[in-house]
C-alpha cells in the first residue's frame, strides 16, 4: 500500500504529464498554450489526433500569444501558439508557421455599413473619428497576437500604423478573447461598434466588412489583395527536445491530414 501511494505521489510530481483513464491505464498529457485565435483550430486538430491515437491527452489553453511565448520560454508548456511573428526581443525561441489567417473587421448584423478604408479604421482607433454610424472600436488586450498584427497592419495614408500610438482614442473598448469580441459586436443594439477577429472564427452572428474594397476571403488573401493577414505560429524553446508524444503531435500538425483540417476551417494551409 505504501509503495502504491509513493508511486502515485511520484507521478504527480512530474507536473501532470501522466494521468489515468477510467480503466487504470496511463495517459500522457501534451500541454499547449497561447493565442486564443489559434486555440479553436488547435482544439480541432487535437481532437482528431486523440481520436486516432490512444494513450494521449492534449490540453489546449488560451491566454494570448504573449502567454504562449512566455510559457514556451519558461518550460510551462510543450509548445506555444502565437498569432504573430516573434519580436526581436523574444530570443531563445523558434517559430514554425502552422497556417496563415486573415483578420476580419466585423460589425453588428444590423449595421448598414459594409466596407471601410484603412484611413477610416486608423482614424477611428487613433483619433475617435466616426465611420458613419460606427463611433467606437474594440481592441484586444496588449498580449494578443491578433492585436499585435492588427496594430502593425492598419496604416493611414501617411504610412503610420497603430503601434505608434501611446493610447487608443477615448471610447475604445478592450476585450480579452476572440469570443468576447464576437459576443460584444453581436449584442442587439451595438450597431456603433467595430471589432476585429480571426477570419477562421467568423460566424453568422456578425457581419464582415470589405477593407479598402476587398472582401476578407481565403482567395483574396492568397492573391495578396486583402492586406489584413498574419501567421499562426507554433513556438518552441530553442534547443528543447520535445517528449516523444509531443514531438509526434507536433509532426502530425504538418501532415496532409492535419492541413486538410486547417483548410476546412477557413485558414490557409502551409503544406
């Protein structure tokens, strides 16, 4: 009895890497964290992998790209998810692109506006200048990869982007996940708000806008004419050797089977 208890305690000390099924069999856990934009896609991929491979549990947590990158560097996950490129200051990490995603500008279904320009979007967030009935923008939290990409990509006619701002215009809201942005935009009566989400996260509760006259579609991103697009990256600490199970799942993500799932969810595959 004492030996059995000691074994259980020893397994617990490993940090949750081993769990047990109802039948008493050991189950290895692979932990992934980071971008809430990448999270829904990763959950789909994890589910498909778990169904085909016994003895593994893939835990996918959000928190934002900054969290995924930090967790990878500190060894708190097997690998992280980021919806932006690594910054020059984020050293000691290696990123590999899982997919390419568009950023869609969204409004309430009852909003009459169907398109905006880069200048209009910049001036809404930077200076609070309304776009017709739209009087306020919704931004993501500072650690969000979607926020980082959006701020870099939206430029006015002078070439200035939103990263140069000390603060957004008064009235700009901040939401800490893709789901919260969608919920706020879709709420009845919120026809004065403009937000942005991952193209693959679009649903029928909101309306996507044209950006400089171009619709946010996979075809337009691939053609290079829709300019709001960014990478979905996997982030690993440089020199880290993944566990056998984590490496097997990581490799699976770039197979035809996994990339077909990527494509079916509205993202652009990389292989």
